[in-house]
């Protein structure tokens, strides 16, 4: 476990749900929004509205106008310099609503609760609902990545309407859409924001009444497996438009209280497709639907009694939430039959397990036997505080996936790594298995969550509460954490180790006595934390071309091998920059970066003409090309251990790459033009210049 440089300032409440859904397409709510006054920090605030009552003390001046002969300018509606488009007056009527094509400003004045770290200019529109009801606002057809949100008062960022902020409609669609529930003659301010970019950009906006109906759940069956724990459901109902798209799930404990399923909510929301491991949604032409699914939870969930469920459509309308009593399923599936991986809707015969062996998302009951661990070693490198395991054994199904371990000191007392006593689990660094046997290795840096991290967190909090300098408190807590981790690691004399397969079936534990990590032979096996093998002097642990070895000790060679054809950037000076245009089309792989890559990549050598920071930028790529750029201090020695920087995308929406490195005068850096997932092989331009 890698320790971050900064102690957490506050801990989050733990949620129970294990199913994750990706993407940033969901609407969010909460406090935030535009700064009070409608201007971003450093911008122009809205002018004062004038004295109370709207006129100077003593009444209006003689003649009805102030000295100087002109009326005072009216207060800006949403802040000085902010243009507000009245969509009712300036938009084009369409389908009971309005459309409008406009251009954003060149300033970032506002932001919504779902804007995240975005910095972009926006267009501001005002809409007054002609009648009470639901309205959808959309930026469909807009070329840039938009963020759309609505406020009832553009001078108060805390007036964002519930759920009225959206970045992407769905993953892969960068337009935005929100649903508004408005009263007749209610006025709202809508902001079409660029996720990134402050140059003026054209947008398309539309708003109109919702004419569809929300899906209706007419029957709900709910199932519960407390041993996992997990829940499953079969929801049947009707949706006239056939556009049911999402669901919301909640569970009630035995005392009738809603259980927190995430860090923020007692409901879990996800798409009907793609975001839950096991779910099937059948939307029939006659408007009826049947949705079957399940989710598993983290251990520690209280006993459950009820499940709540609702379905929403593509517009954002939600049907009524339905509640059903949970019951245990008595359905047992036989060998080869389809099954529920969460074991809520059904289970498999005890001699089998529910698994998707071929990765096609079709789970079936298959023969599953626990693996057997026959031999192994445990080594410890006190310098890196790293432990390593080498393990051998057998498994009939060749699906060993995980190693678990518990540490003990010389007196037999457990030295636990988690928050409390008990085994912890992780993956293999390298694993080979075939014909019923396996051989693998695992490495980890000692980190003790309960024994060391918790006291360090408490130390930081006490220091901060007593008025200590924050950075000094952080540094002191980190020092205590590191010392504690090293002290505890040094006491471990043995491990109880087991392995488990993809179905969760585990081997018997094997006791391994800890021995010091030995020095490897020249060219021998090693690992990034030198837990399994320490490279001899003059060599480092490099990525190996042999997939079975992964890492091997190699000479610390700074120069690129001649066969690589590295580009000399210093020979391509253009004014104050160094510019090279070429292609990766004929390149081969020379390693990968910590942020990805691993495909065909071209090496570029650069020697700093003066001490300072230098920025390397990729440009000139074709639309859709997704590059990746990493820099190393060694070229021929292929290892992320000597990496200086790595970057995939310059910013959201810009798939080119850029890194900045700091170099001494004459120091060399080697820049590798690669691609996301190693998939780029095209024309590019690499520019290196002194950083600002």
C-alpha cells in the first residue's frame, strides 16, 4: 500500500455497497454553485442596489434626477458584464418550448455543484415557465463538453434547484440535460458552461415541457442472502414510452431504519445496463417491462427486512418507490445452468460455484474445487520495508486469483495489517498457472492501518486542534507513521498464507518463516521494492521482455540502445524551443509509464541547456488519437523507478499529452511518445521548451 504524503484531515463514513458504477454522468446536488454576487473570486461583484427604499436620504433631488442630469444605471441582473438571454423573448418557439443558439462569454463567472474542477466560460439564460409542470433543458448538439445547471437566483450559488446540475448525459455523450419541476410563471437561470476553456464557444440550448409519463413498478419480488450479504429483485411494471433507463435501490433493516448504502445516501442509483454486474432489463413493445438484478454488499451490514425500488426514464422522471419484504430464495441451480453471482436470486449446488469463466458476462454453475498451496517462501527487505511471497501449488480449474496472509511475531502474537485483527488479501504481482498447477509471487510494502495509521491520524488531529502549524502537524504524523510501520514490520517472524480462486474457494493456510531478502544474480529476478530479490551493485530492477519474469536485474544504462533510433531533440532547435515532427507508425515498445502506455513508442533524448523546468508537449495529432507521454532519467534501463513524469491527457477533452520535468544543466531526460492503452501509432509533433 503506497502512503500518500499527507495525512487525511477527515475520515469518510463507510458505505456498504460493493457494486461500483463509473462515469461522471450522474446529476449531483449539494451546496456550492456560483459565488454570492454572481462573480468568481477575483472577478467583478454585482454593484450595490442603492440605498434602502431606492432613493437618497432626504427624498428625490429637485427636478427628479440626481445632480449631473442623468438617471443612475440599473443594477446588473447577474453581475457586472454578464449578459442574460431571456429565452422566452429571444429563443425560437419549438414543441411547446424554446431553442436558442448562442455563444459563451470569455469569463468563468459561475459554477454548479457538478462542475468539479472545471474551469470554463458560460452562457447565461433566463426562462419563465408558462405553466406548472416538468421541463427538460438540454445542450444536445453543442460541440464542446458542457455542464448545465439551474439557479433560482443567479446572484446566490446556494439556490441551485434540486438535481439540476449535469455534466454528461451518459458516458460518451458530453452534452448535458437536466429536469426541472417548475410552477407557473416561475423564473430560473440556466447556465451553459464549458467544462474546460474560456474562449467564446457556440452552444445549442433547448428547453420544453415533458410530455411523457414516469415508469410504474406494479409488482416487486425481493430476495436476501444474509451469508454474502446480497439482495436481488424482480420488478415488473409499465412504461408507455419504453424508455426506462435507471433504477434506485434501498434497503431497510430489522428495526425499520434505512441503511446507508454509499458514503452519502441510503439509496443506490445506477443505469439499467452496464453499471451492475448482474442485471437484465426487458422492455416490451406493449409498454411492459421486467427488470431482474442483484447486488452484493460489504460484510457488516445489519440484518435486512425490506427492499425499496424505483425506476426512472431517459428524461429523468421517476416513478413511485415500491417496498417489498425480503425473503430467502429456495432456487438451486444445477451444473451448467445460469445463476446469480450475488447468490440472492438463486444459488448453485454445493459442489459447484457461480462463475463467468470466459468473461462474456454469462454466469453459470461450474465445478469448483479449492486450490492447494504446497510450498512457498516469505522474504523481507528492511531497507524498503517490503515483504515478498513465492508460492506454488495446484488448482484443477487454473483460476487462482488472490493471496491472503496474516503476520505473527516471534511470540506468536498477531501483527495485523488491517484496521483490526484478521487476514488481509491482495493480488499477485506475477502468476503462472496451467495444467492444474500454479506458481506466483506477491509483494507489498508494510503498512499497518490499525496499529500505525490510526495513531498517526490521532496525533495529527491533536496537533491541529491545539493550534499547531498544519504542515508541521502533517510532517510529524507522517514521521511517526513511517517509524511505526518499520517497527511493526521488523517484528514479523512468520506468515500464515492461503490462496483463493475466482469463486472464493480458499486453500488451507501454509506457515512461512520470514527470511531476509537475498541479493540476486546478474540478470536474475527482482521486483520494484526489492522484496523478492536485491539487484547487485551497478544494476537496477528493470521491466523484462519475458512475461514470465516481469522484472529482471539489468545494467543501469542511461543511453538509448542504438537500434532504438532515439530522436535528438537538441538537434531540432527552433527559436526558444526544440521541435520534432514524426510518426509512431513503425515504432516498437520500449516499456511503459506509470500512467499507462506500453504500445509502440518513440524515444526522444534531451539535454538541458540550462538548469530549470522544461515542458514537453505533444500536438499535431489526428482527431480521436489518444497519446500518452512519459519521461525517464535512463533510456536503456527500462523501469518506472527512474520515471520523471507521466501524463495521458492534457485536460478533459484534449487527448494530447504534456509533462514538465526539472533538470540540472546538461542533465539528460528521455521522452517517450506512447498512447493510451498503447494504442497510438500515428503522426505527432513533440515540442520542448523552458517552463514558465
